[in-house]
């Protein structure tokens, strides 16, 4: 029997609330405060339809999902060749906070691990942390179609304990991969991670990437198609860190996770997905968020390697799903 997509999402969220595997990130305290059972999902179609289930009004920090946005910004500003002089695009098979660069290339493996993301943050236009963050926030807001803001508490608390990212930034500076002050870069990067979003924001940002860089509601082109193709390629191969292979085979669409429990996933040309729930697996990915995206990818036949017939290419919120 055919059921409406909204009913399907509601039922799935209700079911997943019973799944208590994983733990929320313990630090910083203000990021993990609140009920760990919160769970939400949102879909944004290329036609501009938004469907949300669960705790869709609750905001959480974007964390590492922001790495995809700053990578796109750096590419848009400097072009592929210049950006890739500083950072490679190879899956690392490592956790997000590994303190190492590749032995052979001498560069961070990719822009989705912290080594690469810190270098990429330094390539965002702006003379200092304030300017780079202002441009980052403005670009994320254009993707989301509304003005976003930063969580001051999460930013402050994370800055007080970000020894590992400082170690990475100093390593990059010592190797001359980073050409600006390591403290400024960690500061700007931590602010970019502390931007507050809802699942609807994530779905809308994902929808902008799904639509080749044009924000579907405002019609504004935020990134070129070429930049989006590059970002989605790296999200597909590296976006889920040391879980990337399993994600590509099991889910099959580009995605990026964050340790506050958010996941942004993109079905190119079709739709954007935002999912959120704070309990994380060993890879730092939301347990329920992963299940939500995986289930939707199966139900809506989103896997990129499925070779869908052309008639399945578009989804519309008014349609029902079998
Ligand atoms: N702010 C976190 C860090 O860089 C983000 C990590 C993540 O979301 O994977 O340590």
C-alpha cells in the first residue's frame, strides 16, 4: 500500500527513538547537553518541497559538516589547482582528528579530516579569523536560505580544550603547509564548527548542492557546478572518515557527518537530506542519523550506482511512496 512520505518519516523517527546504541559526544558539555534521544530528519526536493519529521525545530552545532562548505568556498575562490597544492583528495581510512600528513604527498589526505579542514579554513577569503568566519557564516546562510548564528558557549568551551586541533595546526605550520598563524586558524575553524543549524537547514544546504550550487528557494547561485562536483566527489569518498567504504556501498550518496549528531546527505539532481540524533557510533557518526539516511536511500532508490531508470529521477513531496 502506498503511504505518504511524511508518514513514512514520522514512523521511522518514532521507531528509531527506541535505538539507544552509542553515546553523545561528551565534550564540550554545552554541545551534548539536552536529551540524547532527540531525533529528526528533513528532505528538501529540487522542486523546493521540504518535509520534516521528529524534533525539526531543535538546533545543534554543525561541527564537521561545515568542512564541505569551506572546501567549496576555497575552491570557488582559488580554483582546484591552488587548493590541491595544499590538500590532497585521498581517503585516509583514519579518524577525523589524526595528527599526521601523508608521507608521500606531504599534504593532509583530504579536506574532510581535521588536518585538511584546518588548511582549507586558512584558504577562505579574509585577513584574519574574524573575516574568514564572517564569510563562512554568510555563505552557509546563503545555502540555508536564512541567517544562521554561532553557539557562543560551544565555541568557548571547545576553544578551551582544543589541544588536539592546535597540535595539528602547529604541525601544519612547522611543515609550512599552513602559512598563517595556527591559533587564528583553529579559532576560525572552531567558530565554523559552532554554527547552529536544524535538520531543515541541513536539508536545504544539501539541496543547494543537489541542485548543482543553486539555492532552490532563492534561485541564487552560491557555487559553480564544477565546484559542487568536486565537493560531492570528496564527500562520497572521504566524508564519513574511516567508515567511508561501508557508507558508499551501503548508502551510496555523498554525505558528511558531524559530532553533534548531524548528517548532511546529497542525492545529486534529486534532493537534500538532513538528519540528526546525538548518539554516535565509533566513527563519530550519529547512529540514528545513519539509519535514517540509509533507509531513505533504499526507499527512494538514491544509491548512485543503482543505474535508476530516468523516470525515477525526480521526487516530489506530493507523491506517495510504495
Ligand atoms: N569541532 C570538532 C573537531 O574538529 C568537529 C569534529 C567532527 O564533527 O567530526 O574536533
